[in-house]
C-alpha cells in the first residue's frame, strides 16, 4: 500500500509508479466517487479509447428489469 498526504491546499500527489502503471498524465480528469468513508478516483478517458472493450461479451444471464423490485 502506498500512502500519500493531503497538502494544506487540499491536493494529493500521485506517486510516479502509480502514474506510470495506469498511464496517467498531467491535466487528466478524474471522477470522484464516495462510498462511506472511501474515496475512489476513476480516470476519465476519451470514449475512443473504449472501442472494442466489450467485443465478444455475452449478454446472456445478465439482470434485467424483472430482477428489480
């Protein structure tokens, strides 16, 4: 686990190892998702980068409206 410190300006610096592993770059935008006391940072990527992501996915067995209450 890598720990970072929140600065007096409420900023976090992402360690180089993490930036390199995830291919992050300066100026990139993130979605912030809170779950209780946990904060998730999700990198926002251009839709073009998602092309082919679901190729070959089988939609059988997924939930549908009948599963909802």
